C-alpha cells in the first residue's frame, strides 16, 4: 500500500460525492488532549474504551465480527468494529469531546481505543471521506485515523480527508497544524529495535520522517502522484512477504521507495481557504454533553433520549446561525446562486413541487437551502430526489 503520514502539531500562541475505492493508504494520527478522567477498574475503564454514535442517517451499518447492524443513535462502538456507509453518514464522539463524521461511501474500522493503559485511538479508513474535529483538553490521548496511504496527528484541530479514485488522498486543514509525510505501513507493527536491526527498514523509516511537511490553517496537502505509486509498491512488496521474511523483501522495497522520492517535494501543499460549505459542515458536527456519552458508554440506554434532546437543542442553535449568516447575502436568481456557491440543485419534493437553490447545510433530517426567495429549511422526509441542472 502507498502511504501518507499525517501528524497534527499543536497550534502556535464540501460537500462532495466520493466513489468507493480501495486507495493506497492514508493514516491520520490525531494527537488529542484527552480529558483527565477518574477511572474505575472495571465498568468505567471499559466505558472509556468506546465511542458513541451521536448521529446516523441513510444507509450505514456497524459490522462486529460476523454480525452486521444498522447504525443507530446511542450505539456503542468498540475496538475492531467497522462502520460502512453507502448513502448515509455517521457521527462518532469520544468522551473527551472529539468528533468524527464518516461521510458517504466510506469504510472505517475502529482499530484502537484510548483507555486501560492504551494511549491511542486509531480509526482505520479503508476508503472514502471523513471530517474530524479534535478537542484539545488536558491529558494526552493519541487519536489516529488510518487509511491505506497516510498518517495525521492532531491536537485541537479540524481537518478533512478525502480519497477519490485515481487521485492521491487529500488532507485539508481547516484550523490547526498537521504534519504530513509518506507512510510505510509494515513498520507500524515492528518495534524500534526490530527496525534498527535492518538497515533497509531503518532507511525507510528515516526517509518517511525526512519528508514530513507541516500543513497549517486553510491549506491542503497531497502526496506527489509518483511518490504515491512508489510508496504503494513498497508497501505491497513488504505486505506480500511471508511471515518472518520481511527483511528479505526490505531491500527491494527500500529501492522502490528511494526511486519514487526523486522528486522536488514528496508532499505538495497549497493554500485552500475554508469554503462556506466546510464552515457549515464543521458547525453541524455537533457534540453532546460528555456526561451523556459516559452514561451510554456504561450501558445506560435510557440516556439515548437525553442525547437526542441535547443534540436537537444544539442543532437548532447552529441552524439558526447558518440561516442568519446566509440571509445576509441576498441572491436574487438561480444564476447568482450558482455563481456564489458554485453549484445549483433542484429538490424534487414528494408533493410534486420543486425547490431550486443550493443546499448549504445538512444536520439530522434538516436541509438548509438558499433559494432566490430566501433561505429555507426542508426535512429530508419531504424530498423525493435531488437533481443538478
């Protein structure tokens, strides 16, 4: 697999449709300040090693072992669970207040969870797109999101990761700082002593570290396409090695990696101002009270209604803010809407009417649409389909 390592650094004093694709590999390692919680030995420790689904819509499932369950609000997600979305989204929250939105056509496995001696939360994203908002608190939880090509470490930041077929994965930083570098997946399962014991493995580790680039606010990073392919080839060679034969495959993999890195820059960074869509999506990544999350993680299903109520109240505040801000920009016709939002959509409603404009936000079952007649809310249950004229 190819690899991109993304590590988020502490800050100084679109909405899009994705194809389901098995892309080379991206790891996001988010260094997250976790809440300093007083842990008990049994139930409270187990409760900490979980995430909670605070929102789910459309076609989304949780796969646990051989079982597949519909993703539902209040569901506890454990290590090794996999979340698969098609035409749907899932919002996850940790007890420390960090949130992840798994978007349409995305597959994510909960590889590791923080707690009980584990300093890491790692989400392994096989393909698709997600947005993460990592809350900086006291403590030191390492929150990771992995896919087959990169790694990111986050401390109090918001960013997105997208993978589109035939392209290198993209890491967009809305706020905060993210360090991005090539990723050699096989090294993650080895101790430092094992890596140091083989010159080729050590060289590959050093190469990845040397090509680290820090990405700051309003910027986007992509792995150079040639590097992307070279890292993919090196990872595939290492992963195809039989048990105990990693050192045999390492020389050729090291050569492939070094050849791929004969470029001016392994990671390309460019300015990418936060769009109105991204601002709205970040606002709708709503977190609920940590006490409610803790109750659900401990098995108290009576907290589900409290979660819904808390989220609905916060959602109403967010939607009002989005509507008020959008209403300050008067757009009098469809052409002006298309120019302002760079798109135009027609909502075909079940009652036979149509509403043309731009969907500027969606949270829960509510769409916020900017039309020539003002900003309107539409419930998804009213919508038969959406077309793009």
